[in-house]
């Protein structure tokens, strides 16, 4: 805004000097005229320097730039919380270390896990007893000593004992522990292969089972860093040009001149009420692991084509509800033309009618030139 104000002051000073003469008042420069609806400046007028021009271009796809950051691929990331309360006895890996699927990351001493082991041993003993009792009653029934209903009751007890044994064993097995002994040692294992990117526990630390509900950080975060997400923010105006599957070219300040290929995977279904932006998520391969989580990036993608003709947005100005621009027909001769526009993307405005490719439009001072035009028209010139 300050730049515009100073520019207008400079233009006003040029006009004042042109009207009053040079700094010493020696020469009075000729004023612009309105001829056939065109603003015409005298040849060599110093005011012409205030109205630079640029040729209208043939329309084409626009490059959009979105800012965002890199994040771990949540489909290849796990956050580990304790299934049982306990005390950290031993930490087996360091942050940044690669781990295999099923590898133990830490050992916890957990009385609750010990209770699960004891339940499995008790279920095994109950099942063995039910099995023997069923076999005995079947044999007695075969000799006519035991009633059929007693056998049926033993069969039901056997089925219940078998189900309870399976449940108890699977509960211990799910945690990677042994149901053969009660050692109360719970191994915290990684369910995926990857890299330990976070470690939030220390030896001797007491852990509760409800850490996740208390919004506490995970004990370990393991991810596959060879695949990343990119989270971008787009405006409502840019939404029409973003589609799932569109290619992205990412650049990061730490790697100047390099780009990394990505693609759009999802576009949010709502606008953030605070920032008025829409979250766009993409993904990219990171096999050499040069890119890191939480790194800031800029993404470029190809937007839809504008109309057949494009001009810089600063060349177009609004009067009421109509769009206008000034076309330089010859040096110092400017025609005011009405335009039908097709929206703005990437600093360029698409023109549906009013301009042809190659015509030179005024890119700075259009509003001031329009003021001169209206004042001359109101005075009855041209």
C-alpha cells in the first residue's frame, strides 16, 4: 500500500512539473488530450514513464504454488502405548535406530501382565481337568454306570474350558509373551519394520494403561521414512484447480534448485473456519531419506487453463461492475477498453473478450490514466 501511495505521489509530481515547467519554471510541457476516445500524450512527455506496458499472452495452463510441510505417512506409522500398567525395566533401542517387524523395543515389569499369564496357566489346568472328567464319564456311560445327562454336562464343561484356554493364551500371545510361565515381563514390540523416530520413556518410569486416553505422548513412534505425506494449504479460489491424482513438484529451501515428485491423494471436505484454507494431502517416495518430517516445502501444480488471452492482474481495474484496461495503440496513445474476464490464477487474468494476443496493456498506473481519461471526457475533449 505504501508503495502505491508513493508511486501516485511521484506521478502527481511529474504532472505538476509538466504543468508548471521544470524545477525553475522555465518550460511548460504540453498536456494530454482526448482524441477519438484515446488519451494522447505529446511525444517525449515525461509522464509516459509512469505507464509501463506488457503484451497480452496466449492463454495456457497456470502454475499454482501452495505452501505446506512434510509429515510421516500415517498408513506406515505406529504409536505404541502400554497394554498393561508396569515399570520400564530395560530399553532395547535408540531413537533413529532401524527395527524389524516384531522386534522388542523395551521390557516392562507388569503385575497386570503377570495376572494374564496366571490366567492362562489356570485355564490350561481347568481344561486338563475337564478333559479327564469327560473321558471318565464317557467310559462309565459305555458300561452303563453313568447317566447320559452327566456326560452331556461334562461335554459342556469341556467346551467352556477349551474356549477359556484359547482366550487366555491368545491374550498373552497378543502381547508377545509366554503363557508357559509367570514372569510378569512384558516385551513392547514393533508391529512394523521401520525407524524409531520418537522415544518418550526412561528406565524405571511407571506407565499407566490409560496413557493414550490422557493424551500423553506415545512411548515409541515407529515409521517407514521412505514414504512421506505432504500437507498443503489451499485457498477457496484455488480449490477448483486441485484434483486427486494431480502431480506435484515439491521444493525445499535446504535443497535449492531441486524438485521432488509427489501427487495429490486427498482434498479436505471442509474449509478451516479460522484460516479459511482447505487442507490438501499428497504423498511422495523418499527412498534416499533426504526429506524429513515437519520440513517446510513449496508445491507447484498445474492449474486449469484460463481463457485464450491472459494479462497481468494489475493491468485490469474495476469501474462499478465492469472491468477495463488501457491498450497502448502507439507510443503515448492509450485506448480504454472494456473487458470480459475469466477469473484470476497465479497473478494472471483470463480475458474472454476485449483484447487480442500481442496487444500491449498498461500494467502500472491504469487507475490514474483512467482518472485523466474521465476528467478530459468531462471537460468535453475528444
